[in-house]
């Protein structure tokens, strides 16, 4: 507004000089020019505000029309959402839903065994970081190189983290792998009874777990037919694939029967401390306090039931072998799930 006002003042001065008294007019003062400029600015600002308000009203009108024409089933049910929020808060208050997820419960329990001291040269990783890496490594089955890169740690520390987390889990949750007792025992016995094996406590079998060859150990003892180093793991599971007993650490060359003889499971079964329930009479007058199902790699005994097998079987024997194979398949499924997550 300043430039047009200056030009107008100059034009008035020129007209006054050229026209004399007839062309002489009174010029606008500085205060009058400022008032005119303020008025024009106010009008321009008011026009801009009205234009913006008009656009906003048009947008609201279009949105309201779209909302009215929308199917009520397509919109969000705010009443149901509010009720869900109230129910969730009530569940938290009553303790029905745990405030901490299972992973944070594991971190809280294992933190004292994974905490490291702060030194002058480095700042240690937090227990939740170490535990998260180990769980991811076991669940995904990735190599140490790729899994450590995802968590920003080195391969050497990845090996140490897996070992430390394993030791911490065994110390904190060692009772999770235990022979069933109480109500859990009744559930296991009922499940096997429904399969045709009353008073059965589980299924037993051995599998190979790949490892790095121990130092200063003969390589031929750990070298298996797949050209990898492995150790033997003896596992007992129920029909829910829950592990009841584990015994491992012997090299691949050790036979399943030898592993069984060296295990505490066999010692407790022979001593009578493994199966403490009352004796049950099976078909053909057989009495037993309890037993497990096994394959033909194990010898038959009072507490271990194996298939008949053979050529030209009797119909009853063949039917028994089929039932025993179906029930014993639980341990094979458990191995499949374990090795799928572990990557072996």
C-alpha cells in the first residue's frame, strides 16, 4: 500500500505545479494514509477468513452427507467398544488377565542370573535383550550369524547368551519338566485310557540333537549317518506333547538301550518309585502299577510296552500294534515340533 500512495502524492504535486491554482489539491496526510492502509488490510483479511470458513463448511457438509448415507453396519460400534474397554479394565482389576506378558514374567524370573556388571570398557546388555535374542534364536532356528545381526550383538556373545539363558531357565523353571502328579497325573492316565492303554504314563523314544563336537573328544563317537555331530536325547512325553522326563548328553554312538540303563528313569522304575499308583489289572490278567509305550528298539519289561511285530501276526496282535503305534506317535510329533523350532 505504500508504493501506490507515494505515486498518488507525486501525481497531485505535478498537477498542482502544471495547473497552478486550478490544479492544486490538498494531499493526504501520513495519518490518513495509514488509516486507509489499515482499512484495506482489514478487508482483505476478512475476505480470506470468510473464504476459508466457506471451504470448511463445505467439507463438513460433504462429510455429514457421507455419514448419513453410510450403512450402519459399516461403521464402528462405539457402544460395543466402550463396553469392551470397561470389561477389560474390570478383568485387569480382578486379576483375570495378567498385567505382565509371559515373556516379561520370564525376564523377571531370570534377570538375577543374566545381570552383568558395568565395567570401565563396556556397558553390558540388559537381561530382556539377552532373553529376547535367545528365544528368537530357538524359535526361528536361524544361524548365529544372521540372528546376532538382527539384535546388534556379536556371534561370540550369541553363543554365550544361549548358554547363559539355558542355565537360567533350568535353575528357575526346572520343575516344569517333571513326572505328572496329582490332578495332572489323572489327566494323563485318562487320556491314555481313552486310547486303549489304561494306567499308561507316557511315550518314550530317543532322538539326535546336533551339536558342535566337544573339544578333545573322538570325532567318530559323535559323527552320525548324516555327517554331522550329534548327541542322544531320551525324552518321555504325554499325549499333549508335554515333556515329562529328559536324559541326554551321550554321544551318537551310544545305543538307546544303553542310554536308558544309564538314566535315572530306569533306576526309579526298577526301584518302584516312578509308578506309585495302585496296581491295575489289564486284559489277560496282567497287573501293573504303570508303564510307558516304546518301540522295538527297547526290550519289553514290566514297565515298558513294545509292539509285537513279526510276520503272520494274529489279528489281535496286529490290532494292538496299530493302537500302540498311534498312541506312541505323540513322541514323534513332539520331536518334530522341537526340531522345527530349533532348526535341526
